C-alpha cells in the first residue's frame, strides 16, 4: 500500500490571522489549533508540532514503541508550550489542540488532545470520527445531559476541557493501531471545518472528488461557504493499493517530496503480518475493534459491547450533575482554556475576558485578558447594561474592534452632552 498526503490551511472569513498549524511528512501527520488571542495561538500551535515533526521517518521495534513515541512527543509538545508561556508574559494563557497520526507497517497510530479531529472513510460509506472531542458539550452528551442535536446551538459549544499548554502535565488519548486498507481516507482537521460542515457533507465531498488536492480545496470552500467562522486546516491521507503488503511512506501529490519538508531517508522495514487489534495495550488505549464494530465484524472479531450501567453509575451521574462544571473546567491551578471570549466590566472599566461570564460554586470560569481603560459609566445606558451582562465575542480582535466602537460612542455622547454648556473658565497661570 502507498499513502498520498494532501494538506492546506485557510484563515476563514472572520479571523484576521491563522492560529492553526499543520505537519504533513512521510510517516507522520498532524493538525494543531492554537488559541490565546493576538499571536499567542499561532505560537502555541507551531511549538506543539516541533516534537511531532521529529518522529517523521523514524523506525520502531514494535507497535507499543511507536504509540509510546507519539504519546511522548505530545507530552514534549505540552512542555514546549508551557515553557514558552512562562518565559514570555505576552504568551500567558496560550494553548492548542493537537491531533497526530503515524503510519507504520500498514497500521495507523493515533494520539489526540482537544477538539481537532481524525476521521476514517472506508468503502466510500459513511465517515467515522476516530477521536473524541475534549469539550464541555461532548462531556454533557456522554453524561446524558445534552443531545447530539443540541450541540450545534449550545452557547458553550466552543469550550474545550483539555488542551496542550494548560498545565505542566497532559493526558493524551492514544488508540490501539488501526489496520489500513486500500481505498481508506484519513482526514485530520481543525474545528474550523467540522463546525460548519456536517459529516454527511464531508462524506459526499471525499467520495465524489477523485483528486486529493481538489478534495481538500472543496472541503475548505464548503467551510467558507457556510460562513468560515474560524481558521480551517485539512490534512487528507488516501491509501492506494500498489501490490505491497505494508504501507509505504506517504508522498506528496506528483512526486517523492513530502508536503512540509525534506524527505527523510527511505524506511526499509520488512513487511509484517497485519491484523486488527482487539484489545488495548494499556488502560489508556481505546479498543478500535470494539468502538468501530462494523469493521471488527469484517475481520471476524467479536465486539465486547457497552459496559453495564449499574446503580453505582446512576449515583455517580447524580453527583456528576452537581460537580461536572467544576470537575472538568478547573484543573492544575489553571482555569479552563476556552475559545470563548466576552466583553465585561471589572472595577468600573470595560475589559476583555477569556472563558465564560459565569461563576460556579464561587469559582470564576473566566480570566481577564485586557483592560481597555474605558469607563463603563461613560457609555450610553443601553451599552452599560450589555457590558455588565457580558457580551460574547469570537476573539480578542473582535472584542477590541467592538470596544473601539464603544469608545467612539462614548466620546460622541460626552461631546453632545457638553455642547449646551459653556467651557469652564481657565485659571490664569501664577
């Protein structure tokens, strides 16, 4: 088998800069979606990919070693981002998602943090999400407190519960390797694609477009046509049958030079017998054969089925209903890192905050990003009320633009109020 890689990124329709980063090599591929405002998100996503890129073209003795190398690279990425944020106060609070895959001996190794996604399209059927979003709404769905249909309109759908750079340690989702088949398509993407574009649209575009470059362009165009609310990054892998038993290193379209860098030395590894794994290698691995039962069935593997839900789980669910916000939004001395921003008031001035304008059990679910210095009481009454209630915005730059408008309104209001009064008499200089 041979894998061909296609990759592209786009700023979208509403962002001033692109905080996404991507890596597309020969054996390793990744997408990172930075956050933190100004240029901090861009720094975070780029820094996170450095340890991932170092794995490209490396060989490993066995599956466990390959998976652990991918996990260790993400842990190193976390240290990179945390270290840079501590060294530069201007980068404080930055973070990033990171979804990375490695192809080895016809198997796909996957590691993941955040809400960027990895998908598998097989046999030109429906697309399957391989990763689980680390988001508040996903947690609420899994807890039975929110339906899938309600996610799209939930006011906290942009809140993530795990990200690179939030704490000194990071929990990484890793998975038992997935055996690839000719015709498979692996899609890595930031939520700038999956937010506005449905799974059905993704499937239709990937199935209908035979050219990989055009498929990537059409995916990005679909996101922009739907409003393009965020940066959009896509890495697409297509598996082809070239008569070999194991997947060869990926190539960029039209040649042997990989997208994103210089080709490493050829990897000469004897083909091995490939079979789908049915048991996780550790407690932190997820069993793909169980979770993706329709593929396991084709291999003659019996799925283990869902775990039984006993009385203890029901009691836990009741407790979770009270503690879920605190339990998943606060950790390691840091507040939840969120893509949500809002304009609010503190100590009488208009300020920009990262997070949610809410307090749960005495814990503020937000942190201050910037103080505009604009006194709230100089604004028209209707704007004062809005600011004190909290005005949700998409980014720091959006907030700054809105506040600039408020500042102009404040100055106009004061000018009009003073137009009917005589200017105060000047005091002669002594």
